[in-house]
């Protein structure tokens, strides 16, 4: 991967490689908008992990006519400079360059104490939303000054430059967009006029700080909403890029999507690496300054390929660096198997949409780098710990305990590691989970964990290992309701279908539309079955992130499934199933050749109770405590094992 590790030039600064951590709002700031120890530790770890340039997340420039989210960073006052100095030094000490992205929500902001948020027009951020306040020319100049003043503060704090947030439907992006910008003055109409606010901010920063201070512009190369008139497409990208270059930008950070299509910027797991690479390539061909671009990159080999193909000059690794801060150093050492590669599960984005600090399914330390040490205390002293179960919670627990110096014996009743992940990766587009399982297994081998597969552990048959403690990570069992006909040969647990242990065909009723049920529906529909989804609640995908539900339902809908929501499953009949309307109480039959049960799982508490009865020190992790998802399993396994049997 020679190109990935070549030094890069941006304006008058040099980066040690071509890897950029792009701005991703993670909400690790303090209540007053400053970066505290949590925020500094988070960014410093990614710098330590080898990134060449870090662009700090969206940092608000205006608290009067724009409402920052709770814990969003801000550079609105000189009193914040000192804390940002700590952040700049935390990044710089690892020979990593640092920019700050300057940000204003515009019409996307909540209403302010002074009324509607400032925006180029009164067009709402989304149809049906509250209109923004159409800014006067004087007010445009006020906001421009706020961006310039924030850049001055960033310079005083020691940053190498700033980036203007001109993408994703925020204020500046609204000016760029013919959809939002219906102005008839010098800030609307032609591309030059719509870009005027960006150009005036660039020139204002230059006048204050000179040529040595880097200015990046992150703008939408394609919003991928061609069905909505006035939104930007790949044809607009080179035009905007040349205007920004002429105004004095040092680098262009090409992004994607808008308020109608955030998936184009932060993709669910079904999107392939490089699916939008034609866009930055078109921008790169139009300008002479360097181009940065994300592209759903999960693997270092693909990052290298992007550079080799001339798609961009710098590759942006976003969620990849949340999942594994040391992605870059591992790639440089040739250790691609050792990288915990993002699985696109969207747990990080789900947290953000709830306006909560970001968490990661694969990295339980993300956001807690200041709380939990990278290298835990070596207090295991060679004592033996038995881990019962090799799913995500058990593997994470075993890794932590081995890292503390315990002798870990892991017992898995299946012939392979992975637990529930070995079912989750069977649905279409889920091969990323397979790679995570492989990486976890590799971690255990490197740490010296003794793995015993095809071993159904009991309190008695592990007694010879004389464990000082036992971690029960035995997972959960499928819920099989006691209803008429469920024991018949045409009724199949969803796990048996996904694992390939049972075959179904024809018209298949899937009872339950959670993640596993929807994944099974997609698989069976693609295999030629006529899928009938039955859901007790009012909508499919209960408890799932709406973005994932929308993504998977787009693919299932092609097969025209039959969907019955608000219907409780009451039993199996000779010709199919019977259900009862939750609202009316009406009972009716639905024809089906097979019935697939996807009603969730129940913790195997009897397993925990059996070990607790024989051993003094026993803890339960993951689904053995409460059924959940990968992020809950890895987090539970991590935090409980970090201090288990500590003196």
C-alpha cells in the first residue's frame, strides 16, 4: 500500500500519509461546547493510531441564530480557545495534522430564542417543517464574520486550518442548493452567486490569517436525490469545485447526500465500497488542488485502490476509525486481519439521531478512551478463567481477560466461534459480520486464549481446569410460543432457516419482523418464496433503527411481500396460520406452506444458575443477561471483564 503512506501536501502543510479522518459529529464535548478530557482522548487515540490528518467534527460558529446540539463543540467565544489548545496538542503530539470544521445548521436548526433560525430562504429543511428566517444581506455578512472569527480562534488554539461545512443540508449547503436558495439578489441564482457566501468567508479568513492557514471546503459532489428538482448532482460538482479553488480553498472534501438522503453520506451495511467514486474523480479532474473523499471504505486495500485509480488525493476513513482507531498503523504493518472493520450497522448514527454521544458496536472503548485504559492493569497473575460461549460477548470478554494476564479457557459448543453472529452474517449483504468474527478469533489466538470448540461446557466437565472465575456468555434460546400447531413439521425456527439446517419453499409466513425476521424475509424472497410478514405491533422493524428498516424494506419490497401489522399470531392451521387483529379482536386465517418463527430469544438463565451453584466467582455477559445486539454484547463483555476478579 505504497500510495496510502506517501506524504501529502495541502496548502503549505505536509501530512505524513494520505489518510484523513473526516469530521463526524460524535457529541463528546462538554455542556459549554468545549472539548474536555473525553473529547481530547477520543481524537488523540485516532492520531496515535496513524491518521495523517484529523478534521475535528462540526463545531458551531453561532449560538444566537443557530442552536447547537447538546455537547456539540463550539468556537463562538474566546474563552473556548484554551480547551481547543488541549485538543490541538492531543492530535499534534502524534505527528498528525488537525483542522476544525466550522458549522451552522441553518434551517436545520431548532428554533432559537430570537425566532426562526437563519437560512437563505424560508423553505423548511424538510417539507412540513418550520420555515427558516430569510437572511438579509446584512445578516449574511454577520454570519460570514462569525465563521471568520471562529477560524481566528482555531488558529490561536494551534490548529493547522479549518474546514467550512458546506454539505449535508447545513446553512452553507442551503445557499449552494437551488432547492433551498430561491434568492434573486447577489447570493442566489447562478452558481457563482450561490457560492458567494463560501467565497467571501474564504477571502475573509485569508485576509485575517494569510496563506499558511489551511482552508478546506466540504461540499456535496452529488446529493443523490435526482427525483427532487433543484438538488445537486455530479454535473454541478466540477462547477462548484472550480469556484472554490479560485476563491482560495486549499483542499476540497467531497461529500454526498442532503436532508432527503443522509444514506449517501453515512451508508447502511448494504452499500458497497467505492459505489460513488465517479463523483470525486470528476471533481479531481476539474481542479488542481487536492481532493479528499469518503467512499464507504472498510478495508485498507480498497483505500489504496482509490488512490491508485486517481479517484482522490486523500482517502477519508470515517466510521472505520471509530471502529478501530489503529486501522492505519495496522494497515502499514500489513496486519489487515487484525483491523476491526466497520460492519455498517449504523449504531453510531442511531445514537447521533437520538442526540446522544456516539457509541460503536465493535469498539466498546469509543468515546471512553479517557475512562478505560488502552492497556488494562496486568493483574491476572496467570489465574485461570473459564469463558462459556464464543459469541461476541464471550470473545470480547476473553480478549479483555487475556489482556489482563489471565489464562483464559473459552468453551464453545458449536464447531466454530461467533455465536449469534454466525447467523446474522447469513443474510444478504452481511458478509462484513463474518470478517468481524474472523478478526475477533484472530485476536484471541494472538492473546493466547485456549479455544475449545464443539465443547458443551457444564460445571462438571470444566472442573479440571480449576477456574478462579467463570464468565457465562452462553447466549439465548429462540422463543417458541406454546400455541396450537407450533410443533408441526411445517413450523421452523428462523435460526434453522438462516443456518441452512432447514429448507422452506412456496408461501412462507414469517412471524415477527425484527432484524432477524426481516433478514430472513429478504433471503427467502430472493430464493423465490412468497413472503408473508406477520407483526404484532403497528409497523415492521420494532426496536430497529429507522434507517436500517428503510434500507432493508426497499430491497424486500421489490418482491411484493404480503404484510400484516397489528396482528397477533395465535396458532398454526392445516392451511397456514391464524392471527388476531390487536385493534378489533377479529381472528382470521392466512394461507402458508411453511411458518418461520422469529419471535426473539430468551436468556439461557439456567446455564448461569448452574455455574453459580458450583463456582464462587461467576458473572454473566451479553445475551445471557438480556437479549440484545452486537453493541450491547461487546460492551457488556468488555466492561464487566475489565474489573472481574480484580484485587
